[in-house]
C-alpha cells in the first residue's frame, strides 16, 4: 500500500498499523454483531421469515414469488432501461452534433435545452410525461430517462470530441470530407471509444434511475417488492428488501466492472500504441462527470 | 397559470422543505463522506475495507431503494421516525458514498512528490497533512463536491414520493387537482429546481476554472 500520505512503513510503524488494524477490526465486528442482534431480536433471521422465498404461505409457491420478482419485476426494470438507453444514445448524438453546430441559432437553443434537462430531477420529467402528456407508465419512465440521459450523453460525447487532437479534423477536411462526414466517420467513433467508461457508468446511473418509476407507479422491481409485502404481510419487508437490493447490486456491479475493464483496456491500448497528449486531460475530466452519478 | 399564482405559498413552502432537506443532508453527507474517505486512504486495513464495501454497495443501489429501507423496512426493525427524518437519512447515506469518492480521488490527486518533499524537509505527519496535502486536495475536491450537491438537490425530489411535501411533492399534489393547468403547475416546479441547479452549475464551472492550476 503506497500512498501520498505515508512512506513504506518501518518495523515500528508496521507494529502500530497491526495494532490499529486489530482494534478497528474488533470494533467493526462488534458493530456488526450489535446489528445482527438487533435484527435477531425482531426475529428477522427466523427461518420462517425467509421461507417466503422457498415455501411461501397463503397457498403460493416459490416459483410464483420468484417469477413476480425476476420475470415481472426485473424484466420490467431492464426493459425500461434498455429502451431508454437506446433512444437516449440517439438523442445524445443528435444533441451533441447540434451543440457543436456553427450557426448560433442552432447552438444556443441546444445549450439551453441541455442545461434545462440536466438541471431537473428525473422523477419530475417522468411525472410530466405521464400526467401532462398522458403517456402510458412505461413510456413515461422512458420519457424521463431519455430527456435526462440524452442531455448527459450529449455532454459526454462533446467532451470526447473536444479532447481529440485537432489534426484529426484537419486531416479529414484535407482529404475533402464534409463537416458532417468528419463528425460521423472520424470524430464520433474515436470520441465514443475514448468515453466508453463514462458512457457505461452513465448506463449504471440510468439503470438505477428506472427505480424512480416506483414513485410514479410503474410496476418495476421495487414495486414488485412492495406488492409482495402487501400480499404476504409487512413483516416480510426486510427479507424482500435484502433480496431486491441483492438483485440490483448484482446487475449494477456487473455493469460497473464492465466500465472499469473498458477503462483498463482503453488506457492499456493508449499506452501501447496511440500516444495522445490529451489523454491525461480526458482522464482527469471524465471522473468528475461520472463520479457525481445522479 | 392561475393555479401557480394561487398556490404560490404552497410552492414556497415546498421550496423551503427542499432547501432544508438538501442542506441538512449535505452537511451530514459531507461529514460522514469525509470520514469514509479518510478510512479509504488510511493505513488501517479494516477501515479501508469498510470504506470500499460501503461505497460499492451504496453506489450500486438505487436511491429509491435506500428510501424504501428508511421508510418501509426500518419500522419493521423497530425504528419509527418522522418521514422528513427518514428522507434526510436516506439522502445522507446515499450522498456520503459519492462524497467519499470525491475526497479519496482528491487526496490521491496530490502528487506523491509533494508529501515526499514535505517529509524530506522534516515535517511531521500532521504538518505534512495540514500544510501540504490537504490544501491541495481541497482545491481538486471542491468542484466535484459542488456537482454532488447539485445532484443531491435533484435527488431530494425522491422524498416527494415518500410522503415529504417538498417541491416535487407539491407538484405531485397540485397537478391532478388542476387538470387544465398541469403543464403550468409542473413548469412552476421545474423553475424552482432550475433556480438552484443552474446557478450552482455555473458556480461549479467557475470554481473549476479558477482552481485548475498548473501542477
């Protein structure tokens, strides 16, 4: 473990670290134990509570419970996320292109639109889609996700394009490509590659945001959890919460790992062959964009 | 439009609640996130694990699910509090993970040579931290922190879905009550959010430009 803050430890520092680690470990375990006991005292670990997933009461069978969570719930979540991601990508490309248009009468309104949607809560946009535009719940959710994420994707793509070396554009113009051709065949593919980690992180954010559909009444995973607890009884909330959280974390964790893997792969490639002076800058700029993550 | 003007007091009430939610949660998240960030760069392994586990778990959980925990699950565990308090808990717990990441990358952004030079001239650990590392880390932490708090402002709208009458909650209540004025009612809500998020975004850009310095 090397860090800015301290040198490689000597024997005394190592002893001290070991001692501190032991103390911290004991305190941590104690806290976990207290939490376990607290849950135990409310009988949250009782086998009967968890049997709702294996031999549920009220003449249901386990397959019904799991089907309602995984098939109806998770699929509804993923379907909204997938549809929204595709449309948002298209909207993002269009906005990014318009945002960089030369005539001010295109650029300025587009900047305003991007800033407008970036500054609003997604749930408000979803609610607007459902109640003001009369969209069905599924499309209301997609509507909110597309407007917000489209604006964010546009900004990510623009940052990617701006970070490319000027020579790329100049070379494209020199061989006679038009502005549009340059953008779509030269700049965009490189920008997408460069910003892939940010784009995948944004996909995680989008996937998490489908859960806002819960608030406007879209029957996604979280709503399924609630419906199950309403059917089996409120006392099963903790169990359904644990399972729901596990499902979400598994899906998003996989996506996040993908982002990290792409980042490593991207930077390894850059180090191997194509040297870009701006690489450092891009990497410094990218995390700020994504670290915020909703 | 009439619906907006008639209900202006309600809007202002909601705006106030949004501000309260945001500011209280921001303060708690700042403290808790900084502590977690310190854990993540500390030499004590169990603390580092705690920090990493917290960030990974919370960042991959939707905020709505965190709200569900504090509003629906906590009562089953014998914890019953006011909805406003639940909302503050959920927002702070969630935002702290992002603050932690900002703090960590801020500290790591300070060049290793800086601290090495400080130790070479004989500064102690505390002196190094106080005089060399933290002032530089702070500069690179502030712009992402502003962005995190902008996101927090927008996220506070989730509380509107969990029985707190903040701005979105007000819109959610007024819109069905004024079917002919739905668009105006919701644009009114949007205007209040933008009144916070756009100036804050401009501020973040400004600070970023000012803080960016040759390293």
